[in-house]
């Protein structure tokens, strides 16, 4: 070994170095595994990957374990789609195959128009909406995605929102407009024109000595028909009355009311029986303004000649809010309309306020208070009072 690193040995190594390099080059160039012509492609056989499969088993397992859930800039991979039991099991089908059969050999699954991402994004949009807007959004969603995977949950949500909005649990998902009750303003001196269950009480104090306490109850037998009775003092004296009301038109869609009313009037002093047919009509404009008018007559059958009395009334109520309204009204009594130079007449102008409190347990408009004052004008021969104040309470019990 010492001779190898001597000066003659080093000279010999330098002389043999070119021969060693040439031998290495020739050995590489002649290897059959890499022999190819310039520009030719590799031609591999499946067996060439056998050693890679065996050697790379661990690496392949690790690659398969990597979460390859696609992500995009929408952040859909961050959404929580709920528990597996809640969402159900979904098979991913080839969208190019219209057969609806799982290409991997699974069982046939229903096709849905939407998916969890669309549903969750709609939930996020609805979170900041008012109840009415949220209901409209979900109804539009079901129209857009008729075969929705989440239809059951959406309809349950609509029922919850509507129940919260109206303060009661609905028995059905929708309220038929033909069954919905119409909330229409009650006049202070006018007859009850809306055939619904009503408890009415009030008192009128007129100067100098006119007093008119009254109480009445109407019971709704059908949405457009009711019967009832009342105790009151009219201008003709104390009386007991029985009435029936039939709404020829009662539309929530158009906020229109047309009612025929028939009343049997038993007057105490003087004693007579009166039959009072009348017609009443009303309409609400822009959900704020209630306008109504009434016209009728009374046939008086007593001990003397048959008498005929006419009466009329009109009311305009403006709803400033859900709890407060203001109204103007006029009403009158006429008799002997052919009498010259003018008939017997007592007509009053009325103004006042309507209060609709909403105590716990009552729906909006279920309890109403009318407070007003009556001022006679255009009167002749009749003078029952020189002015009066009135208080009236109307309560509408809930349907059972």
C-alpha cells in the first residue's frame, strides 16, 4: 500500500485515468435498460410497476388518507351539514347518466334539485329577514327546487314562523282566505255589520238628561252569518232586540264587506214592535282607511197607525298604527219624510278615537275601545240631547 502512494505509483495512476473513464462510459451506454434512440418514447409494460406497488404501499396508503375534499372561494368546505341521521344518506351519481342508477353498483336513489350548500346559503340569507319576508323566501325556494331534499324541514320552518307571527299554533300549513276572519272597524253609533262573534257594551251620556246604556252579544254560526240580541235605550225608549246578519260579500282579499241585517225591535215605552231591515257596506283602503255606510228603515206596529222610521249612518276610520285609530262619523233618524216643510229629523256628527290594546294572550284587534262625542246638527222637531259623550267596548272571542 505504501508503494501505491509513492511517486512512481501516482504517475502510473495518472496514466491509467483516461482508460478508466472510457470503460465507465462504455459500460453505461451499453446497458439494455436504458438503450434508446434519440426522440423515441418510453414503452413501459404493466409489469414494470409491480416493484413500485410493492415498494410504495405505505406511501400509497398515506396518499389515500389525505382529505381531498374540493374547496373553492365560497367557503363551502367550512359548512356544517348536520348529523348523518339528520341529513340522510346521499349517493353521488354520474350527472351525465339520466338513468338515476349509481354507476358504482349501489341501489337506485332519488334525484334532488338542490343540495346542502344551496340550502345552507338560503338559511343564512333568511336569518336576517322579517317573518313575512322569510316565509316568501322559503315558498320561492320550494317553487324553484320542486324536488328538494329539505322540503320537510322547510315546511316545518314556515309553520313555525307563521305561528310566531300570529301568536297561535296553526293546525294546517296554510290559512284558506275563505276561512280567514275580516277585521273591520266598528262604528260608534252604527249597527254591527261584521257577522262574527262579538261582545259589545257601552254607555252614552247626553246633556241635559239623556242616558243610554247598552249591551249586546252576537254569535257566529258561519263565517258570513251570525245571530244575536241586545238590550238598549234608543231614541224611542228602552228596547229588547233580536238580530240576524248575513254577509253577502266578506272578502279578505279585497277587504270588502256587504251585509244584510234584519232586526226585531220590542220597544217598552211606548209599546210597539218594530221590524228593522237594513243594508251595510264597507271597504278598507291601503290597509289604513276603513269606510262604511248603512241605510235602513223600521216599520212600527203599535196601537195607533203604522209608522215608518228611517235611519242612516257613515263612518271613516283611519288606523294610524296597530293600536290607535281616529274616526269621523255621522248618523241620523228621520220620520214623516213627506211632512212639509221638512221631516222630523235628528242627526249627529261624531268624532273620536279607537284604541286596540294588545295584552298578553290576545290577538291584535281582538279588544277595541271607542271613545267619542256626538254633536247634533241639521235637526228639526227632534231634540233628544244637546250633545253627548260615548264609550264603547268591543271584544271578539277566539274561535275554538
